[in-house]
């Protein structure tokens, strides 16, 4: 579920950001105002409200988190697109007869994928914790579905007698988040142009 969620918000947010940055105008203003609206509320609180309205469940939890998480990708993609769309090689590509779609897929996306990929890698751990939090509150995975947050919630009554029932999924969440954060840092260092000269 976490990987599907990150994939959805990455694709949707990047597409929206590229369209806004490349075309501008009313579409840009509308999408940016929607992103401002999503960012105006505390993320997890907003996700809890949406998940509660949708009556919980893993799919509804993914939808709720997707609604609050796409703006960061949209803003990154928009800013990167704005910074490169007026560069000489973009104009040369247009003069060579490339269509807008060809320009975007050949020249814009390959040059903005680095920051977006790093953000997605770092976001896996965050989404994992937030999905676990919603499940812990009964707004995500439901019994008998195995999910670390719901496992902690169902076992919290045994914290004094059988603490490993709660600690085991908690440790699993902690280790998974640390691993994906380290992976994100590694990808960021690898894609950093300053480090590419030393390799």
C-alpha cells in the first residue's frame, strides 16, 4: 500500500506540476491554490478527517493520504519546469519541430526527475508511518488484515503483560523508516551533480 501510495502521488503531483510550470495561466493558478488549500491544514489531521468521512479501510486511507501529499511533488515539478523551460536547448528543440509532448518527455522530465525521485524515496518512510497511524486509530487496515499499525492497536491492552506484541510491529516500523530514509539519502548523494565529478 505504501509503495502504491507514493507512486500515485509522485505521478499525479509531477504531472500537475509540469503542466502548471510549462503552460502557466489559469490552470497554474487553480492548481497552486488547491495545493495551498491542502497545505493549510496539518497533514495527518486532514487525512484523519478524510479517512473518517470515507469510513476507513486501507484503500480509503491511501486516498486520504494521497489528497494531502501530492502538493509537494507538484510544487517541486513546477519550480524545476519553470527554471528550465526558457533555456536555449528547449527553444532549439521547439525550432527543430518537436511537439510540446516531445519537449516535455525528452527534455523536461529527464532533467527534473532527480529531485522528485529523492523526495519519493524519503516519502516512503513518512507514508509508512502515516498509514500505520491511521490503522492504529482504526481508520486504515481492519482486522483480520495484517498491518503494523492495527497490530499495535489490537495488542496495546497487553503492553504490561506481553509487551513484545506491541513492540515488535513498532520496531518493524522504526527499522523500515530508517532504511528508506537512508536509501533516500543515498539516492540524493548519488544524483547530486557536485558528487558526480568525484566518481
